[in-house]
C-alpha cells in the first residue's frame, strides 16, 4: 500500500492509521462491548448501535481495529477502550442504609443569618434583623444529586509542520502503536484537559506544498511588487496638505518584509523546502456533570443553590457507579437511575469512562417567617453558609426613617 503525496519513498504501512496525510481522516469510534458489564445491568444500552461500522472507504478496509473509518474529516478517530479499563463486574454495592435524618436550624442561627445579611448590604438597616420576632421556622431542606463521569477520548489526524531538526521518528523504526497503547500522562481526575502528541513512528519528510519545495514564496506583503503603500500617509503622498516626507510624495515605499526582493521565506517549511508530516494524537479528558435538585415545594429560587455548598451525605467513586436505589427521597433514586443510564449510553459509545463519582448533598433551606413593627415578612436561610434570600426586608434603604 502506498501513501500518496510523499516526496520520499513510501513508508511502511501503518496499521490502524488513516493513510492519506493530505486529508485528515476521521475514524468513528468503534466501541467494544465490554464483557465485564453484567448483562442486563444497563438495560437501555442498544447493542446494535455499538456494533462495528462497515468501512465506507475501500482504502481503509481491512486495517485491523480501524474498520469503522469514516469520511467525516472534521473529527479524529476514536478507538474503543481496552477491556482492562472497563467497568468492574456487576454487584456493585449500593449505599448502605443510614440515617438520612434532616437537621433544622435554630432560631438563633436564623436570626444571626439575617443580621449578617443586613450588615453586608450597604443600604439595609439592621433594626428589623435585631428587633424582629420569629414566628415560624419551616424547613424545606432538599438535596443535590450529582453524577460526574470522567472520560477520556482519543482522536488522531495527519498534521504537517516545519522540520524540527531532530531525527525523524520514521515508520522504518517500527510499526506505530495503536492509539490506546500510546502512553499519556495520568490525568487529574474530574478535571478537563487536553494533550497532543505525535504518534510514534509515523513521521515522514515530504516536499513543502506551500512553496513547491523552493523554501521561498512570493512576498505576501507586496505581492511581489517590491513596493507597498506608504504607512505614514496611507498612500496619499500627503500629510496635513504637505508632501509626505516618508515617501517623498509618491505614496509608496519599498517593501520591508522582503527588502524588495519580492520573495519571502516560506512559513510552511521555514525555508527548508521540506516539511514533516505525522499522525498527531489528541487526548481529551472531560468531566461530564449531571445535576439534579428535587422540587423543594417552596418559592425559593433553586438557582441560588449553585452558590452554596451542602452537607455531603453520600459519595461513591468507582469506574462505574450503580444507581442509588434506597434513598428516602424517591426522586433522587429516579434521577440517579436516569443519570447513570444516560451517561453510560452517551459516553461508552464515544469515549473511555475512567471514573464516575456520585454524590448526594443535603442542601439546608429554611423559610423564616417573622414580624417587625406589625409587618409580617419572610426570608430563606440556605446552604451550609447560612446565606439569606429575602425579597421583603422591611428596611432596604438608609433614607428610610425607622
Ligand atoms: Zn515584499
Ligand atoms: Zn507617504
Ligand atoms: Zn515551504
């Protein structure tokens, strides 16, 4: 098999890689069914969708592991994860029964929270917070469920760069390792990151197409005319109705980019006339988040929970976490089931799942009803930080005479 467009003799065949350096090729992910997944554990996975694709391009047919190569040139090639990285066999322990009881805040805490809040606002009088009478504390405590799925995906495509001066890691040095066998750094779990590196033994030299191997191209600044518009008078030859000194009134000046030689060094090859072309591997790590907060049946704006932390009640971290089954709030169980299933079918088909983390936090939320000077008002205390949300604080401007 020849690799087209090489200036050098065709390098040995690279099993598993796109063959045409001129056209970045994309091989769709060809997932492996993971034998370690307990049958029936993830009933929603459509195994037909995971079957290897038929190669649409005859030149790629028969390349071991890359039979699914497609013609979409905007994406690199994805490869199935080796079984060793697959999930552990089923029978993953579910959260143990524990005391899920929900604490509620005291009058004192509620009062302090409002005082702190009023003091922190430049225009709020502190009197209501100090003098109010709490009439009722109503807990609306809720939960935040999170599933994080940390994935790795690998893509590769042909790239062309100027020669580096180092010895070329050419195909003569051996077969290119399959993308998933290339050693990459250990990622920080649950953090997004991308790394690029050349695939070993895929680098070849070829003639630079930008300059046809000459190392020089027509000057891009003057288009080979050796003259450019004068910068100082913008080509008019005049500055404030006087003749431009810089160009003696001609409006043009000699091109400095090429020193009037009409040519410049080719940027594609840095003037060497030859470039190297190789397969570049891109490894992308991504933390995919599913978040759910059940309806707390209050008029508190749920979005505000984003700014606070909760009390961690449950955390489970493994390659594949099982859905939570026995949490007292059934909507959490349902969310967990949906999330686990959704992430599994979404990411197993495109990436390798390295780790999942599932957490439940208790989000404290208390509605405080109080009266002050005959007025009935209310506020919410939320989060571990005891933040306050209030719409009807009775003293919101310094100009109000109390
Ligand atoms: Zn020029
Ligand atoms: Zn001028
Ligand atoms: Zn060039």
